[in-house]
C-alpha cells in the first residue's frame, strides 16, 4: 500500500487488546490505551492491519471514490427495500417482546439482526453512508441548524471541510 493514500483505523468492538499492532508499527501510530490510530504518524503501510489477530484494524482511503450514479427507479427500489426491512425488523421486535419461548426469542432475535443488516446494506448502497456523498454532506449541513449551545458545530464544520462532497 502506498504511503498516505490509506490510513489505519481500529474498530474498538473487534479489538482484543493483543497489541501486536504496537510491535509492528514503524512509527508508533497505534495506541491501544486510547484505541486510536494517530493519523499524523500513520504512513499507511498496513503492517498493523496484517498483524492484528482480531481483524480490528482496517486500511481506509483518505479520498473515497465518487458515488456511483443510480437511476431514479433503482433509488426508489432501494428505498422500498429499506422500508420493507425496517418494517420487518419492527414487527419481529414486537413479536420478540411478547414471546415467552426461548426458542422463539432466539429465532426472532436472529430475524431482527438479519433485517437490520440488510437495511444497513441497502442504505449504504443508496449512498447514505458514504462519507463524501451528497446525502452525507446534506445531513452534516442540517446538523448545523442545531441551536443547542453545547452542540459541537465546530466539529461538524471540520468534517464538512475534510469530507468534501464529490458528487
């Protein structure tokens, strides 16, 4: 991997604290105490990701590719699928709450999770979770309308600067 085209990021949910990343990182960019990777030090070599036994470290690009343009019919279909999966998840959850059988609860829990994953994949495919998509850009800008004085508008503005809309 070429230097500075990618950077390491750690998924804290997956991190098993084996800390092999500490030993292989040539710049000391990984920090298991805070769980963060120092982007200023990371050179994008990928050694930490290769060494991580839990697969908690991934290499992600600094600049994401443009979102693939989709026909209006495709977008409508994706939105319909998303709504259907959300409805199915809500129905399964209501059944789960009323069920007293452990086997039923186990099945319904799996059904809830399955529908959630399919809905997330559909939303991602529609472009709502791509950091530099028009949808994400519009969402971030809408956050600036928050009038709560404790709301971190400076952080939102920083994200908007870093994640230039590429559509």
